[in-house]
C-alpha cells in the first residue's frame, strides 16, 4: 500500500468517524423523544478497501408500533366513555345515597305507609307531598346534568374531529416532503420521526392501519380499508350532529363500522348510544311514576292529571323524550298554588275533603307502586319489575357503564405502556449504548489521527533524506 493510499484511507476514516459522532450526539439529544428512531451509520466498502459512510439508518419496529397504536386506541376509547359520564354518574350516586332516585322513592313510599296508618295526620300528608316533590326535583336535576354532560361530550367530539383532520392533513404534507427526499438521508430520518409523532397522536383518536410506499410516503386507512390519507391527499372527517353519522369524504365510517376504537369512537358511542339510553331510562322512570298515579287515582277521568304531571299535563306518549326534565307535582296538592294537601289522601280531583280516616286511595297508590310495571325494552333494563326495583336497576346499570370503562381503561393503559416500553427499547435510544459508541469513536478517531501523523512523519523523513 502506498503512503498516498494509506493517507486517503485514514482521512476517510476520520470523516466517517465525524459523521458517526454527529449521529451519536443527535441520538443522545433525542433520547427522551417517543417518536425518535435511533440513528446508525450505514457504511460500504470501496474496491480500494476503504469504509465509506453512505447513509443513515433509522431504527423502527413496525410490529410493536402497530400493536402500541391498537392498544392506545382501545385505551382512549374507554377513557372517553369513563370521562364523559363521570360528572353525571357522580350526581346520580349509588342506590343507598339519600339523593338517588332509589332512595327518594323509598322515602316517598315510607311516608305513604305512614299516611296509610294515619290518613288524617296533616303533617304526614305534607311529608308525602314533599317527598313526592323531591323525586320530581331529583329527576329534573339528573336530566339536566345528563344533558349538560351530553353537550360537553358533543363539543369534545367535534373538537376531536377537527384534531383528526389536522393530523391527517399533516400526514399528507409529510408524504409530499418524503417523496422529495433521498432514502437513508438525515432529512428522510427526521421526516420519518415527524411522521411517527403524528401517527402516535392519531392513534389516540382513531384506530387505523398504514401502508408505506416505496417512496417513503405513508397511506392511512381505517381498519376496514377506507382511505384517510393517500399520498399527498387527505380525506376530512365530518360528524353530522343531527344524524349521528361520521363520514370520511363521502364514506360512512360511523363506529363500529369504519372505526371502532380511539377517543373519537368513544365520544360517538356516548353521544349516539350510551347517553340517549341513559336519558330513556330516566324518562321511563318518570313515565311510570306519572302513569302509576294516574291509573291508581279513583277521582280522575280519562286525560286528567295525577299526582305527578308532565309540566301540568297528563302523560302523552308523544312527549316521552325529556320527560324526566319536565316531571313535577300536581298543583292540586300544593296549598301555595291554591291546592289542598288533603287530596294526597282523597285523590287529585276530590272537590271536598273526604273521610279523615279513609285510607282506600292511599292503599291504591301503594299497590300501584308495588305492582310490576312494563318498561321499554330499549332501556336494556328488566321490562316487568316494580318501580323500586327499576330505580335500583337504573342506578346499577348507569354506574356500571362508568365502572366498566374505568376498569378497562386501567388495564389497557398498563398494556399500552408495556408495549410502548418495548417499542422504545427496540427503536429508541439507550444512553449506555451511545456512551459505549462514543468510546469507540474516540478510539477510532485517535487511531486514524495516529496513522495520519505517522504518515506525515514518514514524508518529513523522506524529504529530509533527499
């Protein structure tokens, strides 16, 4: 080997070592970034035996990344459901909470029992009317709280759609830039980091799958294959509040058909299914109360109002939606509204106080409360049970929605964290490894420098000998 060849090889070694040092320092600087893929130097050997740096390799584990995205989307769906009903279910309480529908109904029945044993006691009559009013007020409050939660979730849903559209647009723009960069270049690796970050963020909102093209661009699709990003084009999502339909371009991808997981899927499930069913359960409870006291009141004619009313009106099947927010006590038993408290004993249409010791009407009210009721099967609750059992089932079912989502979220969070750790171990930066590489870089740099300095000494000796 000539001195010139040795000098060129050592000089090339110094340049490669310099690029290696640059990569290692970049790795260390980005060690805390979840989307950063560890860089390694790609080398090739020339015909002259010289090792030349010819590119940058970015570490990535597609399998672990795909599994992480899937688990993250499942977790955020459950998180969205738990978070969406949290405020309302807190207001609802448990079966034995004093303000729960079940406890309020039990208190009302207890007061009716006391009145049955002493129909003439005005203070007990007053207690019955007050406890009936507490049920109506409690249902009004719960219905309003549920409606408030529904509006908040709907607003969050629309914000999520906007965020997904922004992310899809960002992916399309990155695709355009990736198509114009060289493979195995620092610029390509940096753009792939950005792409990884965008896809990580997208996985919080929807479940999806990807296809990487030969030019480095990434196509994004729903798990059913509907295109969301294709090359440099993205297809915006749109949620129709009236119909509850989510579309991508012109394609219906409403959960669970197009997307099934992610925060967006959880929010749509709440708005389209879970919360409307909760409202129906409350409305059915209010409906059963109104109809029970209409049917049991012997003083009423067809179309007359009983103890419980729909804002002063008798029950109308066409007005079932939102009934829990409108139920109230008949003015006929409210002295402050010109009514007579004794009508709780004699019936809402009693024109004059009846026998003070008569418990017949009170007994009919109690029998109506104890009798099995027929409830709408769309509530997903038992359809032939008493009001008190229905109230307990309502609370248990609605609280179970939150508890189940929270439990699922906790388990999925642990799984997602484990997968993310494995993903980062496979493609992320290990500081110990980078420090070991720095030692090797130092040794390689010193060795190549020593070769050059030795060659210089040899040339100087040769020149001196001439």
